[in-house]
């Protein structure tokens, strides 16, 4: 009876915590890879060159060795897990066994997260190319920018005139010079780094270190248009009601109207915005290198509130009911839960490291990958 009462008291005490830690997966390398939910798996990579897959109870299913840093968050396609690494390779791995199904080599590092677009997987590389591969085989479907077109073949030389007997000598008429075939100027892009492509209605939008946001046909890889900012773009765009929201290293958050391809507004911040925004109920949440989380009115671009940290914020926030979660980087390392209406602190957790991967929500569970390579899983018991 006494043991039962003590157990009940322990359960009550544990459940009285608004957010409690459930399990931890420790890995062999530092990490800034956002965990991905693929089927019944939680998959993430690290800078030790490994990709690990766990079930929702914390049991490890498999590990895959890529030999170099895996920074971008994996995606799933059918029975495959798809991701890139800084060894210039993009992998397709069997989701049940963790064995390599195929791989594709680019000419430089792959740090950004891929997306699935129909039967293709699309990702960027530091070799200044955006790739679309057939997701089931890894065969190249298209590349942007396309290779330069070959120069036009020279026109054939005219045949010499035949001499006619007893014909009066006349000067042959000069042949008109052929019109030069116009050669379109090749598109030159910068490096595709951390920005994840975004698919909206058959168009892929992705930022580049050259300061442009590119709009590319998902089927063909042909460029539709591009929008110039004043700095490199490592922030992944999000879409809401015909507007793209994304940050730039020019210290601004943009709201880009897709109908006009012009900004509805842009918000000036104190430093670069590397993080991807999040949208909830008319508010855009985004962290900055200036160590602040911003809550911005999506219609007007006016700041509703800011929350200061002691480290840069490069991860995207996670929204759960009335809370917004965000982690802070070097110099801070805390995970914060804030009231999303006011920015008031609700809960905090000290990671003893840094947080540069996006916290993600699955049901009432919160998953966060810490800089030292741990994935820590919390249960959210209450939000107020």
C-alpha cells in the first residue's frame, strides 16, 4: 500500500512538470541536423558522418556511415531515406535496413535539406547547381542552371559559280551575310548552401548565396524568375496565401508577393537571418543572428514582440498550441518555450551545448538535436 502511494506521488510529481524529458539518443559526433519523421522512424545525421534511425520509443533501428558530415535533414520517398553529405554525395538508403540503394555524386558539398517533388528529389550543392534526381533510382532528371548551350555550327561555305562557255563576264552578286543566331546568355548562379527548396504549385523556390531567390519549374528545371536581395540567402522560404516569407543575410525578413514578385514588406533586423521562418495564425516567427526571436504581423510586417537570448538563433521555431519553441546557439544553448501571443517565457531547458537544429513536434512530443550530437525527446504535458 505504501509502495503504491509512493509510486502515485512520483507519477503525480512527474506529470506536474509542464514539459518533461522522456529519452535521449547519444551519438558519436556533433550535430545541427533537424530530425525527420519518416514512416515509423525518426532519422537524423551528425558531423561524425553517420545517419541514425530510431523508433518513437527510442530504440535504434539502424545506422548508416556516410563518412562525412550530414547536415541537411533527410526526407523519405517510398521505402527510401534520402539525404546529402559534405563528401559531395547524395544517398538513397533503404528505410528498413539502412543499406545503400544508390548514390549520386555532385562536384562540391551538400549541406542543405532536400525535398521530394513528385517522383523527384531536389537539393542544392555548393557546386552552384540545383539537382533533381529520380527519387527511386538516383538518375539525373534535370540540373539548374543548365549546362551552357554548344555554339551554333558554322554555315556551310557557298559553292563556287560554274563558268559558262561564251558567257559575258559579270561580277557575281555578293551573297547576303547570314544573320547570326542569337545565343542566350547562360544563367550563372552562386552556391546553394543551407536553404531548403520549397515546392508550391509546380514551382520550386530556393535561396542562393548570390543573394537571389530563384523560381524554377519543378518538371523541367527552367528558371521562371528570380528576386534579388542584398545578401546571401540561407533561410528556407515558407509559403502562406500567395506570399513567401524568408530571411536574408542583408539583415531583413521578406514577405514576397508571388503575384507581383515584389515585397509586400521587409523587416529590418540587427543582423543576418539564417533561420527559416514559421507561420501561425497570422504571425511569422523567425530568429536572427542578432540573438532575438521575432514575432511579426504577417499582414503588416510590424514586430509584435521580440525575445532576447545570449546566442544567435539559426534554427526554425516550432509551434505547439499556444507555445513557440526555439533553441539558441553558442553562448546560450538553451531551449525556450514562449507564450506565442506575448513572448513571455513559459519554460526553459539547458542543453549544456548549443542548439542549431530545428526543434520539431510529433503529437505531444518535442524532438531537439543538440550540438553535441544528442537527440533529446520531451513530452509536453501542459502549455499554461
